C-alpha cells in the first residue's frame, strides 16, 4: 500500500512563504497524478493544484500566481511552494495520488497564516 507523508506546514505571517512536501513510500511515482487539496474549518475540501505524470499543472483561481506545484520523480516527492500567503490560505493541506483506481491521501499538514 502506497503511503503519502506531508511535511512543511506551520505558522507564518501574511506575505510570507512556505514549501510543503509530500513523499510517497513506494510505487511507480512517476506515473501518478499528484495534487494538493486543502480544507479550512467549516468548509469543504477544495483542490489547490494538480500536476500530472507529464508535469502538466493546473491551479485554483485563488492561488494562481502565488503557488507553484512541482515534482521530483527521483525522490518520489511532490512540492507546493506557497508565496504571498494570506490569512484565507489557512487550512489543513492534503496530498493526493491517483493512478487508475488508486486514490491515496496523506494525513494532512496544518498551514496557519496569521499576524
């Protein structure tokens, strides 16, 4: 069973940056479509960014120009670089891997943006 482990969350002030990482424990990582989702208190989980096996990327309108998703297949890791963070970005961020019927989630990492 593939496991995803997120890291890099924390407490930052508005305007600052964070870089989230998500490492896959096994599997043919290079074939996975990877994504970052987030869920704020009292809200539904929403898609933040996607990167396919061919490194095509897509972003939610709310993070375009501020967040960048990337992947390092040699390290089985996907990243989310978050710049110009806003209080509205506060949420638990989840990593997701999909390939065919495979649909795996990480445990989440908390990001809090507050002055």
